[in-house]
C-alpha cells in the first residue's frame, strides 16, 4: 500500500459541485491523499493526513486530468496543404478524409501505433489523462481492425468508426459498404472496440444507414456514439438520443427540437471547438445546451483534416471565448463532462473513490486556462498518482 499526498493546493477544482463552490466545486488551501492510485481523502491542507510521499503544490491550482472523449489519433500523413488551401478560401468538405485513408492503408502497423503514441504523449503533456481513440481511416476489414489494435496501445476507450466515410471503391454502391460495416467488418473489429460511431452527414451516412450500423454494433455489445449535426442540421442528434447513445458529438447545427431531445436524455453533447476553429466555422451553441440542462463535454477531435490539435487547454479557451461557457463550466466539460461522455464514474472528478488523475498549473486558478490562451500552464500531470512526463 502506497499513499501520496498533495498539500498546499491554492485552489482545488474538484469538478463535483457538491464538494465546493460553483460548477467546479472549488476548495481553497486544500489537500488530496491517494492510496494505491485512488483518492482516499480531500480536505483542508491544515488537516491533511500523513502519507508515504508528499508533493507541496505551493499555492498552485490543481484540477482533474482532462478527459478527451473524441480523438482520431490512428492515421498516417498530414493534410497541411489542405489546411493551407482552406485558409486561403477553399471551403471544407468531408471528402478530404480520403487523402488520409490512402496514407493509412499504406502505413505499417508499427507506424500507426507510433503515431497514436506520439499524439497520446503530446496530449498527456498538456494534461489529458484519459483519451478516446477512433478507427476510421482504414475503411477495409483489415485496415479498420489493425487501426483498433493500434488504438488499444494508447487507451481502452477505443471506438470502431468504419462508418466514417464511404470509401472511394464503394462510391457507386454505398449500401454495399454499409452491409460490409454491419457484417464482416464489425465482426473483425468488435473484439478490439468498446464503442461504435457513425458520421451522420450529407456526403457520409444517412439516418437509415446509421441506424442499421448502430443497431448491429449494439447487438455486438458495443456502446454507441455518433458524429451528428456538424455541417448541417440533420437527424443525427435525435437518432443518437433515440438509440441511447452515450454521446452525440459536434452538435454545431441544432434546432430547438434537438436541444429538447438532449435535455431529457442520458446522452452527452460532446462539443469539439477545435473543428470549428480549424475550419473557420460557426461554433456549437454550448451555452444554450448548458442552460437547457444538457450534459456538455468538450473534446479535441484531434484528426489530421479538421482539428489537428491535442490541446484541451485550447478547447477550454475556445469554449469560453467563442461558445459562451464560463471558465468553470468549460473546465467541468473538459473533465467531469468528458467522463460522462465515456460513461465513466472513476475519473474526471477529484473525490474519494476516484482515480488520482490530476494536474497542477503554473497559475493560482483554473480561470488562467482561458485567461492565458496558448500558454503552457500545465506543469505536472499524475495518472493513478503516478507522475507523467510533463511539458515544463
Ligand atoms: Zn471526429
């Protein structure tokens, strides 16, 4: 049994409103103790129990590690040229995915795992202690399966996204591709995945195709997530809610009926402001969702086409500046919200019984994450009380 204490925390954001002030449950002059990687005590620093190992936080802010519930870290190549073109006036279309599909199919298993590990390490240096990783750039039975094997090397939160886009060889017969995804591809991928996801969009998959894929995945025991309402106000959000998806992601174009459906459901709205930032698009209505009582998460959507960033601090800054969340709400969405999106009750909150996944800032308050955008404030990261290599 090993105990670790963090003392003299100037501002502790627990992300549990019942433990302290405001949406983030903030405590001041606080301490945390963990035993064997799990939090056993949270309270005033002055009455902190003794521990085998102690870290004096010297008045800095401590938060839960970020939970990035939407990433696509398994791919090869990059699309800097496409980004450059888009920033000079070419509109974004989903077709750009096909460039990455060709590079991913040509890459070795080792290259795919290496790229995923590089991005996971990059995310960890910025405070991400749990991430979700999707397949979706293979789009053949073999390439989707090996993408998930690569994803498993960086996380247990792996998602089968064979229905990312219809590959070019099926362009004239998309229903045959849907049949492949629901059958042989799902059979090969389900053992390596916790979740299944479908990109519901004009140019990707329609409601009926998505329903067939999601129902087949559910029958195989996978949890459901969807890419919904990104480019157009389609039926993705309502389908996700109807099927009991854990999360509907993007939610950029929503009608009142979509927000009502989400508010009365157990489905989380996972917003990905990096995609809107990098495609120069309007942002999702985060504040409206929050005020309607929807559980909101924010995630990086790290992918080479529309959001090539792993930075949860940047997502927090965008959620505050561009989407109307308060700093406390944005940090909650990046921690407890991400955990809810993954249906996890062991992470995302700093309270007894939760995993000791926490980060320290070179700042006195969580507010600085939005107040000082682009500054590497995360100095220390612990997962299960083990210190990870950090940025500073
Ligand atoms: Zn995505």
